[in-house]
C-alpha cells in the first residue's frame, strides 16, 4: 500500500505506477482530485477516490501501467 493521505501538493503532481502480476493500493487525501490514464494489459485500475467539490482542488495525475495486475485508488 502506498499511503499519500498526509502528503501535500500545491496545484498538481504526477505519479507513475507499474504493476506486474500483483496489485497496488493507493490512498489519497479526500481533498485531491485524481485523474488516471495509462495502459492496462490483462489488468486495470479502479478509482474509488471521492471527487472534492472544490474546483481548485489539487490534482494528482496518475500514469498507470498494469500488466496482469491492478491498482485500487481510494481515500
């Protein structure tokens, strides 16, 4: 598990995640917007993070590569 709930970003940040035959659980603060894009190959990601009402909320852009694995994103 990668826990970013105590991390801070000012406006935006980029995170690259790679999974192969396994999984990653990512925890993010409820105040962040999370955008995920990438390449799933017999795997994928699930973004369960709540979307904050604040239009100016910090944005975490995730570039995901999932091969026979998965990424779960939540608060």
